C-alpha cells in the first residue's frame, strides 16, 4: 500500500486544492489482488487505490462521458505495415512481435507504441540488411530467450539470427505458445527453433550446390 501511495505521489497523480463551493468530493477505496507464478506459488501481493466513480449521479455530477480511443482498423493497418517492414529491418523484430499480440484488441497505448516504431523508422531510413559480396560462406547462428518474459502469461520470448559469413540471412522473434517450467527448458526451446531453421537453410544450400562451412 505504501508503494502504491509513493508511486502516485511520484507521478503527480493528484495535488491538494480547495474544494469549490459547487463541487462534491469522490471517495477512494483499496483493491487487493494476489498475483501467482506459473507453478501456483504466490509471487506478490498487489494493492491499487481506485476512485469510487460509481458514486456520481448522472445529470448532477456529470452530463455525458466519452472515451477517446483510436479506430481499431487504423491500429491494425499500422501493425500490418510494420510487420511487413521486418523483412528488411531485423532491428524492429522484437517490438513488432510484441505489438502483433494485440492486433485483435488494440488500445490507445498500442496505437502510440506503433507510431513510436514508425517514428524510429522515419529517423533511420538508411538502416537495413547488408549482404556482403566478399564474405565467407561460414554458416552460424545465435539464439536467445527470456524465461517467463511475459508478466501476464508467463510464456517465454525466444529469438535467433542466422548468418552466412557476415551477412544476416534469417532472424526470428516470437512468444512461445506454452509455458516453460524452467530456464533450461526455455533455452532448449530456443535452441530447437534455431536448429530447425539451420537445418532448412542447410538443405537449401545443398540443393543450390553452395559450398558452405
């Protein structure tokens, strides 16, 4: 509770003022919730201070209400555009895979985050994938993961990048569909995804008769 009060004060969510003569006060209440880990153990206790807006009377305390939200079609269109751009911009792959999880029900926050990615792309038009003509034909890959990276579902996000010499030819970033019970399991899942991609590229290079290492 003290952490919640401190956060509200730090973010300047309110300030003290005199109550106008034609206004009434609205009370607050505490909402408590227990957040659990994937194994059912308690992770932490949460407390939120919320305003009791239901005490207001329509026509007395307010006349009408509205919620300023973005048109969902616009958000989906922007997400589709940035998803297409990941074919040449691996630096936005992680951000795009995270935003793509909210295509069916985006909010204003996702709309703003998508515009932030677009502003980044506008400010870095010269960046892209560089394919060297004088690189070696050594095939190598790198993989990474974050165990229970999603705080809501506790699912891990894995990713990999595959190089042919110094040229980046394949990359991927995705949240897994199942929960990994340990960091070792999450690491093995990341390695499995990378191995599948390497195996496919190996078959492709063999069919093309490319003498890779």
